[in-house]
């Protein structure tokens, strides 16, 4: 059985990826992974392909083992893995709860690493991995230091895996959107520290563009000309200047 696996499927970009993958009609089943079972059940009524809810809180280390056991039991071919689960903590690093900072780093980086590693034995030539990065991956981001660092990790890992897996015919792409209006923003409680946003994008736009870019075998998917211009500029400017501009935009001393 050839399946797609989408994490973070209960809301935001992950949920839109489920819909976008379903429209492709390329998989016998879509495994939707998230901790909120009722949200996953709702998705069944919106998709043509059979959906299999996999209720896991990927922020918890034991969830990785449960995913391993499920794969060993079912032995599917994973035609597409979309790692869209993630979370962020906004605010001064020293003032934030350590448990929340570590959870963000674990979910964004370590769990994603585990999902890739555990899925690869079930992937063949022509299959693909899509990892959710961020525009924050390209620079250090004061007042969301762990989130930005974790997304830099995702970008670097995705690029390295793209090269390692190329001989096997497995494609790896990192999605690096700008500001996306999702539940993530509310959960991160960013309003006290993020005062300037040049433009909001919709999660459906991000997922649709990513699926287009995946067909083109792109290494990185970036939605929007303003975001692409910013990425190019960040690569040219000194890192201290980039952080100074960011802080000035947000009114942070």
C-alpha cells in the first residue's frame, strides 16, 4: 500500500497539506498525524482518499516509538512524508520556561529528524520528503531564538538529505514561508514581541505552492516574491546588521 504521511495535520499548514495531497489523488491512503483526534476525524469528510488518523503527540518522545511500531506492523510504502508539526516560543530567551523552549526544539528539529529516519526504510525511488522550515531559517532571530535556530537546523538537514538520498531517487524539499496566519501564531503568543509584519500568507497558499515546487524537484519552496527578495538580501548583509534591522522593525531595544 502506497501512502502519504502528514504530521501536524489537525490545523494550519499541516491540514492544508492534507487537502493538497488529497487533490493529487496519488495515494491509496493518507496517514494524518496529530494529537487532536476529533480534528483528524473531521478531515475524513473533506477528502476523497481514505484517511487514517494517527493520534500522536509528537512533542512526547514515546510517540516516535509508537510511529516506529506502526510502520513495522503495516509495512507501507511511504510515497510522501510531510513534516508539518511544529511550535514556537516568542519572547526573551532568559524569561521563558525551559520546558517550553526544549519542547519547541525537540518537536521542530529532533522529532522531525526521527520521522525522516524511521520513514526512509519504507521509501523507494520516486518518493519524497517535505520538511516545514521557515523564513526564520535564514538568520538568527532575537526574541524567537530557539524557533529560528530549530528552523535553521531543518533547512540544513533537508539540504544534506537531498544530496544523500539523490542516488536513491528520493527527493527532499524544505518549505520556508514568510508570515502565515495559523493557530501557531496564537499558540506562540507573539503579539507582545512581533509588531511588524510585511504581509500575511494563507496556509493554503503555502501548501499549494509547495506541491507545485515538489513536482519541479526544488530544493527549497518559498512563497512570494517579497520573501524571496528578503532571503537574497539576508545572504548578502552582515548578520549583526540583519538582527539590528529585525529588532528595529519590531521596536525591540
